[in-house]
């Protein structure tokens, strides 16, 4: 940079620029002539310029010093605040122990006066002077607490300084601490000391030029050397060379024609220039094309990185003619290879932290063992490995604890490309003792096989397959046991093929951490699988295995347990007296064993209450009291298992095929749907009522007449409502599905409904019943009114015998006469008018005697001396079953006989 001015072609030596020149009085004042006067005038002008330059220099240096201090303070503070581990260190019980060494190392490396880490209240955790740790930080920290940065100039005990305060944030943006770095302006300064000699030297050069102008002809040599003697010239050239060639940055000066004018020693080393490089064209120096074109172009660049040989050089270039200087450019070269390598290691560490964070989010999203294993392999490929496999014991997949030995099953595989000769998903594998997987399981530690081609223990597993694996390009392996506490659940294998470098010990640590996080989720899924299996077994044992035989309804049903957990949904089909059938659908809100057990208790209660032939609203009222009582028992238990049942819902419907009347009541349950024979679908307006267990209000019923061939559709809320769909949308989808399947049999209707509404992974149980109505024809029903006269009993018996003959049931005439004689006689003797007899021919022969009294007969054993009391005993012996049904106008005594 100093050879462009005043260089003689006759002398190849470098010429310094702007250095201070020592002149003798004789050489400066050759005489008191015009030349001397001009010389004095020039001296005055030069001195004024020097003073102005010094003042401007000092002002500029002060500004540059302050700006440099601000930039350095802010950069160091931000770098340390975002360095790995600082957030975790602030969260430790002793932040100073973790942060003080790092802060001091960073402060010394960055040449700062102080680097302080503090909490959000400004209390210092670190300081170059340990006695100031724990004291309040002096400065403005509020903007940093709000998420910004603070850079300010203060007068401290060590002088005028610039300090920056930046926040330390977590991943979600929360400020958990502050970092402040500062440096004194005097520490940053120094440019003035380096540039002031240059200004003064320029003044000396000007004085020398003024002196030389008085002897242009006679003292040409003196003018060229500026009055310097041989000793001064030698000293200045030595000083120039020492400074130019001792700096750690390469310096290159290129002329306007693209020729290399100067290259210091560092530039020659970095570019590997030949000894005769100076004065040659830059494009002819065997440099790489991009670098040579940049240096020859003279264009302005800042920190442009070029690969020169094995070095990464950061090049800064500026033209020299911006302020009227000579044509050309000056460039500085800085070797950033080590910096880039350090940056690469930091990027790798950040990538590993990102992967571990992603593992905590992406692994364990479901409680399915196989899916959790798949999530692990999907995360690892391709970010960590090219292939990843998970092998688990069969017992783990079934929810049980694995034994010490046993076969493994390939549960998950992820690959960057297909066709790898690895074991496929579902295969059972037994690893030989020398295999890395077996060693991981046996020693409960990770095993690294950096070079699979040189691993005889791995090749012993299957010589043919392992040879195919090597030929496929897989060359390195890490195996890590899946360990949950003291249990070994399986093994994970990470394979590498695309990247040529094998796995290293640092990557083994990452693999262990990755598998350790996944192992927790796999074990949780295993435990859930076991509990879910137990609950499903209990639930299925409490649900009906088959539907009872009856002729009133053609029924199809579906029951699907939730995949996320067992619920408390149930259904029932209950034959009642008089060929009637009861339909029940219920739902205990909640999941788990408690819900399933409660469902079983409620289902048993419904069976018991339905045997009493209660009306729907009465049955729901009794269930409501039962649930409230269960809640009280659970709340009063002292075992800490308070699990109230409040929230159970139920719908109870009774269909009579003789009258085609259907009576329905519901307790907080979704309304039933009715599909008319013409395909029209409507939701029946049945008063909802409160869920079971809340109590306080009676339940209401709706009675309606159904046309033969109508379909009554009962369901639980899991069919029409889930997380992605509200109940109104579900009901509309159900209506559409029922309309589409109106012409199908009940089985087809059930399937159509599930195809349209079933979610991929049901969050709740789903119960669905489709019941198509039938009618008991008039030719299968016979009725008689009976006068309140004992003599009428004989007439009734005769009419019944004739009816049985028309139905070809003469074999039942004798027993039917005995049954009706007893029942009609009791009704006339103990009941009240009107008395009515009805015969129904269904799957059994049903005899019914109705009267308007509410007294109920009781079966008893008569003593030997009793004149009566044996009639009902005789009825019980002759019939398959018998009982009493209360109506709004009295009661009905009924008895059933099997058909021959």
C-alpha cells in the first residue's frame, strides 16, 4: 500500500509512505532567498493542515472507538447469551459455579473488560472480580427484560466504558436472565497512536518537498530522497518491512492494469504465490479462477469467502482511486478455516439439540407401542441415520413385561431408500451372542460397530444377509438397548450408508439420549396396552354375547370400543311379557376399568328392573337413584379412589308388536332416529331428561305408533361426536347415511352408518342398534271379555280350546284350560271388573288375564289342611314362566308355554 507513491524505476526497493522525516537545519534552509520564503510559507500552511488533520483524526478516532466498543460489547453479550447451555445453567441451584468459568474464558477470549451474567432482578452471577458477584448490576436493564437490548456509555471505576445488556431467552421466548459485556474506550482505542505519526510524517514529507523545491536542478537526488540520509532510509525501510510482513492478515495491492504491485508474507503464504509474483498479472499466477478474477476486477467486497486450496479465505477489497488516488485496489485476506470448522461443530451441536427437542415432541403422540417405535425411526432418518430399526420383545407388544431371554420382533423400519436387505417388519429375530444387538441387550449399553465390513461378530448373525447389507452400502452401526428402569424392552439399530464417515463416540451419546427418551414412551404405551387389554376383556365380558330370540324386531347391532381407552357404553335387547321387547342403550361418561365396571352394574340393574315390567320412566327413575347411591358410596370411601359416576346416560324403549306402540324415555342420551318405510328419517322428540345420578326431576315418556317395517335407530354419542366434529354435524351425517341405507336390511344399514361416520381412531366407544319393526298379526291374537261370574270360566275355557284347535295347538288345550281356570277364577274372586283374557301365539303360547285391581298374587306353599293356595303353584309348574305386569288401569297376570 506504500509503494505506489514516489517509487523510482531504477530502485526496486519498497518505499514507505507518510513516515516522519528528520531534516537538518542546513538542508531545510539553504539560504534566505525566494526559495527560503516559499519554504517558510509552505511550512506555515503544512502546520495548519497538520493541526486540522490531528483534530479531525482525534474526533474521528473517538467516534470510531465508541462505535467499535458498542459493536464489540453487543456482539460478545449476544453470543454468550445465545451460547448452548446458558439457559440450563441459569436453571441450576448454583448458576455461578456453572457460568463463572465460562464467562471469564469468553471475556478473556474476546478481550473485554467485563462479562456479567445476572438474573432478571439484576443480581450478578459472574464478574471478573469475585467480590462483586451477588451484588446489583449498575445500569439500565429494563429494555432487556422486555426482550430488547441496551447499549449505553457510562463512567465507571475503570474509566469511560461502553456496556451492552441483552436477554437470555428460552425456546418459547421467556426472558430467564441477562448478559452484559463492557469495554473501556481506552482499551478499544489505539488508532490515534497509530495514525498520528502518519499525519505528522505527511507534514514532514511536505516540508521535505518544500525544501527540495528550492534546489530542483542542483539537488535532484536530495529531492527524490526528501533529505534523508542513508542511515535514516535504511531504518525507515526496515520499520516498513517489519510492520507490513508481521501482520496476520494478507495484504495485496493490485494496479489499475491488473498487475500485482505488492503482496506481504502472509498473502504469499495463503495464496501460495511464486517468488516472482510481483509485477506479474494476477490472472497469470495460477490462482483459482474465482479468486483471480476478484483480485483483478478491483470491485468492492466485504468478507467474501473463497476456497483456495484447502483454506477458506475471507477477502475484503477496496479500490484505491475512490478519493483521487492511483488506479488499483487493495485487498486483505483472512484465513477463516478454523472459524468455519468451529462454526460447523456448533451447527452440529445445535442440530443434535434440535433433534432431542423434536424427540420430546414427536415421539409418544399415541399410546400404541408399534406407532411409538415408528415415530422414533421416522425422527432418526435421515437426520441422524440412513436406516433405523426397532426390535421389541413379543411380550412388550402384548403389554407384558419381557423375560430375560426370548425372540425379538422387528417392529419398525425407516429408510432413505428402498431395497435394503434388512429384516422386514413383523419378522421374529434371534440374535447370536456375538451380534452387536445381543451384546447391547446382554450388557445393557450402546455398542458401536464403526466398520461393519470388519466386524466378524455382526457377520456371524447371517453370513449371506450381512454380505448383502455390506454390498448395499451400509457400513456403520450403532445399537442401543431400549431400557425402561430395570426392564430391557428391545433394541434400536441405527445404520449409515450415504455418508462415508462412520459413526463416532459423540454420535453414540446422541443415540443413547434419543433412545432413552423414546423408551419412556414405549414403556408407557406397553403399560397402556396391558391396562387397555384388561379393560376390554372386562368390558366384553359385561356386554351381551348374543341377542335373545324374539319376533317383534329384526335387529342388527355394532359395538366398537375406543382405541384410546375403554369406555362405559352398553346396549341390551330384553324380551318382555306379551311378546314385547325392550331396547336399551347407555353410556357411562369416562374411560377405564371404573367406567367398564360401572357399566356392568347398570346393565345388571336394567335386567333386574326390566323383569318387573316397569314403564320406561319408572325404570330410569330407579336407575337414577341407583347411580346417586353409587356416587355416595364412592365419595364416602376412604381408599382415595373417589370416582363418581355422574354423567351416565341411558335410553329405554319398549315395543309392542301387537299394538305397534313404542314407549321411549331417555336420561340425557342422544335422541333416537326413526326411519319410516318410505325412507324418510326423523329424530324423535323425546324429552332429554337429566343424566343419571343428578336426580330431582322425573323422566318423561313419549308413546307413538310405528308402521310395520319402520327402523328404530339407537346409538351412543361416540358415533356422532368427536374432537373434529360437533354433534349437530354428526347427526346430519347420520341422517344422510340412514336415508342412503333405508332400503337395506338392518345389517346393511349398520354398515352404511359406520362407513359414513366412523373416525379413523375412535376416542369413545360406539354402540349402534338398528331395529326394524314387525307386527303380530290379528290371526295370532285372540281376546275375550269375561263377566264377573264364576260360571263364565267354563265359557272362556271352551272358547280357548276352540282357538287352540284353529292354531293346531290341541296338545296345549288341557294345560291351557287349567292355567286360565286358575287365573280367571282369581281375577273374578279377588280382582275387579273389567276382566279380559288374551291369547298370543308367538314363539310361545302366551295367556294373559287382565283386571282393574292393583293387588298382585303371590306364590306360596299350601299346608295339607289348607283348602286353597295351590293354584299359582300349579300355574308355575305347568308354564315356562309367569308373572305380573302393571298397567295404568290395573294389572295383567301372564303365563307362557312352549309351543310343541
